[in-house]
């Protein structure tokens, strides 16, 4: 019987018809910062800027080997899986139909269309992904097509394992591999491959705090559906880990599953962009974002971080910067109760420090005849500056409310 590792190696060899191995790069910046030898497996440099191409290729390759007459492949996705399927359909010369939610940004629609060319058709159905998925599966069954699942598929998992096949082809087994987790296809593939070829390698799994489906599954002993998901890390914001992936992850220790706060991920994205010139999508930054949490475990060791994707829409950059500043404590929003008298605003401005800058100023509805409320966004260079500013405001009797961390209120006024 062919082992999983042998199948993964065979899939990797077949992939060479599509693209060369993605780079495995030692990162000097991170290595120096953490006193470790840190390598990045740059899946963000794959042809579709994501590892998803691997699983889609392997699954389609196997279907066509068994059923050469199969000419229709269907998927439901608003992101990297759609682009991978489109690229592979064009490669094999088969028809692909990609279902996407009506709310999918035009940038993602256009990229999928570019990768697939004349081989694919895009259908926009449903406001929410669950509706899109249901219609895609219904239509696929009706048309006799083959549905390509993004992660809950044995052949997809096998294809994603090629990431680690390439790593071990270049270097000796590292001390630790850090993997992002969404639906679990990549994590399952790498875990199974290493269990057979290099079981001494430590594994850490990272998922977004607002989509911790592996954490929930490990705790329950089976996949469970999260009641709600924060969609910011769209490449890994999955409400339920796949059944097949979880079979490979059942015995993962809870301590080996880490959660990355969405706002902190923004600081990692900006750091890699500004310092290294590396463009990562939120899911692609997961494995790097937890390095500070693992600092004591990785010092002096060889670490491989999988940067899983680089499909970042630069229209999101202002939001990413905003969230990063708020997380770092260098930007705050306050509602100031300002006396309605000449000179009151000047009194407040005189209390600002030399590094404090007003980024937003907006009069709101007056709460009383003699006072008015002002929404202020203040940026500074050091979080400690706010402690000093608030002390000066208190000493001068100004009444204010810090709403930076009030998510509900922030939705309305920020």
C-alpha cells in the first residue's frame, strides 16, 4: 500500500509541470530579532500567490486520470481557492464554474477571471457564502460536474503536503514548523507527511482569534461549528474545520494551537511590508504573528514559517494601518465633553504633547446646552504619551471617554 508520504512526493513531482518550487528563504530580520534561524516558505510567491493551487491541481489531476471524460469542475470560493481552481482548469483545458457571493470584491473576481481565462465561468450567487456553497453543490450535481472542495478532500490534503516535501528537499528537518490553519487542509497535509518522514519536528498551529475552529475542535474532540466568525482574516476565517483534516489533527495538544488577534496581525502585515517589502494577506501573516508568543521556544533553533498567501487588496491598507495603530496603543479615539465658551478648545489643545497629533476632529450632537461632545482621533509616537495626556486632562477637569476598545460604539462613530 502506498504511504501518504509517497503520495505527497508523487503529487509534488507532478506539480513541476505547473510551477517550480516556491522559495524557502532565511529571513535575516526575523532571525536576528528572535535569536533563531527563521526560514519563510514563500507560498505568497506561487503563481496565484497562495498554496491553494497545490491541492486544486492534485485533486483535478487524479479525477482526470480516473475519468478523462470529466470536463466540468465546480467550486465555491471568494478567494484563493477560486483562483487556484481557475488556474488549474486553464492548465488542463477543462471547463470550470466558480461560484462566488454577490458581495465579492471586483478585484477578486477579476483576478480569478484572469487566471482562468476562457476556461472558466464565474457565477455570483447569494449574499453569504453558505448560500453560494449550497447553490454551487446543487448545480454541480445537476450538471454532473465534479465539486472541488477547498480543504475537506483527501486529494486536496495530499496536494497541500507538497509544501513540506519541497522544504525537506532543500534543508534538513527543522526544529519547528509553524502553520496557519483555516479549514485545515494545509495543516493536515504537512502533519501527516512529517509524521511519516520526520516525526521529531515540532509543529505549531495558528488560527485567527475570531475563527478558532481548530481550538474548538481539539477541546470538543470533534469538529464543531463556531457561532460566529470574524471575517477579517478571510483566508482562514472558517467556522468549522474540515472532517478529513481533523482526522490528521485529532491528537494535537491544545498548547500547540495558538490564536492570533486580528489587530495584532495588522502590525505584522505592516512590519513585513515596511521592513522586508513582503506583501502578505492576513492569513499569510499568521505564522509570523505568533513568533513573539513562541520566543522562548524558538531561540537558537531552526524554524520554518509558512507564509500561505499574498493576495492583499491594497484598498484595505488604511484599515490595516488603523487597526495596527490601535493595537499598538499609538492611536486612540476619545469623546471629549467640551465647555461651550470662548477659549475652551485652545485650553484643550495646549494640553497636547509635542508628539501628539489630531487625526480626526468632529463635533457631535450637543449633550447639554453649555457643553458639546467632540469626537477626537489622536495619534502619537509612543503609547506612554497617552498616559501623560490623560493625566493632564484629568488635572484640568476635562471630562472624556476613551472609546478605542468599545467595538460596538466604534462601529457607529469611527
